C-alpha cells in the first residue's frame, strides 16, 4: 500500500512537472511567434526605410541635374547678355561716330555757306 501511495505521489509529481514543462513550452512558442512577428515587422520597416532613402537619393540626383541645367542655362544667358552688351556698345560707338560726322558736316556746310556768302557779296 505504501508503495502504491508512493507511486501515486510520484506520478502526481511527474504529472505536475510535465504540465509545468508543457506550459513553459507553450509560453516559449508564443514568445517565439511574437518575436518572429516583431522581426517581420522590423524587416518591413527597414524595407520601407530603404525605399525612402532610395527616393531621397533619386531626388538628390534630380536636384543635382536640375542645378546643372540651371547653371548651364545661366552661363548661356550670361554669354548672350555679354554679346548683346558688346553689340549695343558697338552701336553706340557707331552712333557717336555718325554724330561727330554730322557735326563735322554741319561745320563744313556753315563754312561753305559763309565762303559763298562772301563771294556773292564781292
């Protein structure tokens, strides 16, 4: 009878240990599944973050290309304005020459008119 009671007590103790081990195993599985889910979420987050960095990189490249286009445009415009300025300066010089020539012609005309007027009076 003592042997049977001892076996019964031992069986109950083993059963409790098995139940405890099963609960611990279930908790480990649940925790592991939660960890796996967290890893999956973090992986998705890193993937989205990588996509955002790629978008920023592309945006930076587009901005750099735009800046190059603007710089090239501005250099072309500056050259065009310089050429226009040079042409205007040349036109101004030509007009000044024409104005001086006109003044000289007027002076010569006045001298000729004066000379003819003096000849007529004689």
